[in-house]
C-alpha cells in the first residue's frame, strides 16, 4: 500500500474536504506537524484519528487541560523504593503519531514541553536525552473562537507546526451523505494501510523531488515579500523557507511528479506561512494573515519557463 491508498481512504471517511486530506498527507510526507483549527464539531478530531489509524504505527492521544503537567506528556524520573534507585517512566509522547486535542487549553509551561520533541524528535528527562521513535508526528487541534480557559500558542510553538489548516464546514451534499451514512450505519471503517517502513521510504523519495532554480527564485521572492509587506511586522523566517521547500516537494510527490512547479508552491504556501506571520496593529484591524498571504501570492510574478 502507498500514501495514495491512505489519501483515498481519508477522502471516503472525511467527506467533502479532499484538499484538506491532501494537505495533511503532504505535511506527513514532509516530516512535519499539523495544527487543525476551526470551530467545534467540524471533524478535526475525526480527521486526526483517521490519519493515525491509517498507518501501522503506534498512536497516542492526549486531551490538553489547564492542570496538565509537562511530566504527564514526556514522562519523569521516579524513585523505586525496592531498588533504591531512580527509574524513568516515559510519557505518551513516545509514540509515532501523537494526537493533542485542544492544544491551547494547556498552560504555557506544559505547551513548552513539546518544543524540543517537535523540533528535534527527542526529549530530556532528568538530564538524560531520549530519542523519539521514527516517524514522529504531532497532530494538534484547537478552537480559535473560544478564549475562556485557553492560552494562545506562542510564536515559537506555532513555528514548530509545518502547516496550520482551517478545516471549514462541509458542503450541503457532503453533509447530506454524512447524515445518510450515520442513519444507515454505513460509515467507512479506518484500516491500517501503510507500514512504518513503507512510509519512511516514501519520505526519502520526497527528498529526491527536484526544484528548478527558477522555482527556488520564485519561492524566495514570496518569502521576501512577507518580510516587506506593509501590514506584516514579522515575516517568514528561514525555518519557514525550508518548510515551504519540503512541503512543495511533498505536494509534487503526491501529484506523481518528480519536480516542483510554482503551482505546488502556491498550493501549500498559505498553510505553511500564514501562522508564522505577525501582523502590525493596522494589519490586525484591516486584514487577516491568510488575506495577506493571498495578496503576497498575487503580487509576486510567477516564472513562465517550463521546469
């Protein structure tokens, strides 16, 4: 089985959002984490669980709450009375796919426990560094409209997510199909279709996808425009540049191509860059981050040569 089979299964389960499921698979192929944002009831958790169950991989789920401690995530050392020694008890983060529900409900101290794990795929417990299993992904959800009892993710935390996706409502036809499948109890069951070994091999294949010099120039022009835009206070960082490269390669791979086109860059740029921008005070009043990205994409000239 290939990542294409996984994508087809997700489309049968998560109705009406083929571009969202495709972007999720893109992020995983690019070895990146995913932040799903939208109002309650739009299927964020269903999508995250379906992704996790589509792979023959270890899966763990954590419901973030205000009283959650960092040790509840990464683990801690404890004193064994019988052996009179300190022993390590690992937390649920030692898995392949970690689903975090309502990531913004944990206090900043707990959120910071994810920083090292998400960036370096390792955690430090009691002065000892432990490597996380491969592959390792975080799929987090958050409700952007409710502020009571939540703690906004700091920029450093947001920067660890390769993509931020706004799920949105399904269309009328898809919602009708959802009702009919629920009534008739014919909802599709998620099956594990891809082994860890096959997935890691697919990730290696993504790294060999070529990027023509003209496309690199176009990609860099987009990055520079985010830093010069009058409504942006802090533009995309070099880490965002590399994230955009990886996501473009993975998107091209999902389209069965061994080279990146400007259209690949345009498809992933809003989701890779928007959450990494900081708007000016005027920008917050006049626009949104995604609107600014749309303006950036429109203002930068697309290369016309074949790549």
